[in-house]
C-alpha cells in the first residue's frame, strides 16, 4: 500500500472540541429517554416516547458525526476530492435525519437535573414564544422557503473554487465549512421531520414532498458539472499526492457522481417514505393541535412541559 494512503487510513483525530460535546449529548439523550420512558409507562408502539429506536437513531447520528470528523475521512479529504464529498454527505444527509427523527429536544431537556431543566426550558420558551421579538425573527428566518435557500446556497456556495480551496488550505475555514454545512443540513431536516422546537405549523406531507424534491435540481446540476468537467476545477488537488492511481480529474468526476446519484437518492427515498406513509393511512391521522406546540408550557413536542416532573 502507498505510504501516504497507509498513514491516512491509520489516522484518527482525538479532538476534544468534537468528542466532549458528542459524549455529553449522548448521555443527556439516553438519561432523558430513560426518565420519560419510566414516566410514560408501557411502550405500545413506535410512535411512543419510550420507543427503543429513538436512542438508537440519536446515538447513530452522533457516531456518524464522529466518523466524519475524527476518522481517516478527515485526513483523506486532503488527498481525495471524493472522500471530501462523502464527508459532506455524512454531515448533511446522514447525521441530521438520524439526530432529528427521534425529536431530541425533550429528551435532552429531561436529561438535565430538575432545576437546570426548568431554567433551560423556561429560557427557551421565552426566546421562541410567538410574541417575543426573538421568536418573530426566528420564525421569519426559518420559514421553509428561507430554509431551502440556506440549504442549497450553503452547498453550492462552498463548492465555489475560491472557498473550497480556502477550506482545504486553512483549518479554521475547513471547520467553518463543516459547521455551516451541518447547520444547514439540520435546518433542512428539521423542516422535513417536524422535530421540536416547533416554530411553524408543520408542513403537510404533500408540501414536504415538494420541499424535498425542489432540492434535487440544483444538487443534480452541481453534480453534473463536476462529473462532466473536462479539467480539474479545484487547484488544491492538483498539487496533492495522488492515491491509488486516481487522477485529479477522475477524482473530481467520481465526486460529481456521488453528489449526483447517492446524494439525490436520499431525497428520493425520503419523498418515497412520505408517500408510503400517506398510502398506508399514516397520512390521514390528525395532526397535533397547534396550541400544543406554541403555548407557554409545551416546549418541544405535544404534551411535553419543560418544567414538569422531577
């Protein structure tokens, strides 16, 4: 094996600024899930708060973040464009839905000690309350149309050659790229999943399908540009040692195909899953009352009071 490849594949980063938050979030979620499961009594279905899939999904999302930022992926991105593309997909398309599908906010709050939970829940309620100035700003900035532009703009913007090359040459710019891409992915999947805190009336399932499918054309266009370009777009990779005999141009084409097909496949699969829910009858179940999401006592999910319990 090529010495550079061997060194890269054996490299794991032990970054405390990544590891410590992941561990804390995992502990809080599991502790909160156990408390709510104990309060809720018998678990009777996958929709219940105590369903076992919720911590499994959340912990899997945290592990995906760790894989993207701490594993050899984060070293190989300096040599291979397609590894960088996979890393981005992990942060944008895989980790966020795994984290948000369990509706994590109530579990994270209930993982806190009682006094701290009440303080945090009360503070969050004041910030997101529909009558507060901050709440009005947040609602304006997180409208589905705005979220769509943030998501698409973040992905396309970071693939501008100047920004992309800067991210590869500067560690802090690279970290900024990861943070903004992950944040955009969380915003996008927050809108799709309807996880708390609920700032808007939940989109209908038909509207969610339209919202998801609208992301595909710009994502596909960028993938096509990368896949069919006749010369490398990102100068940084021209100067890097080439691993496994992959030229810079072929590397770029592989990256374009990854964005074009697997990247868009996630959107298609999500839309198909929503269609399945509609056809199976899940789509005909009544939605939660809007008041349950927006009054002063309910915080992150219907019936989930921030200050109740011990």
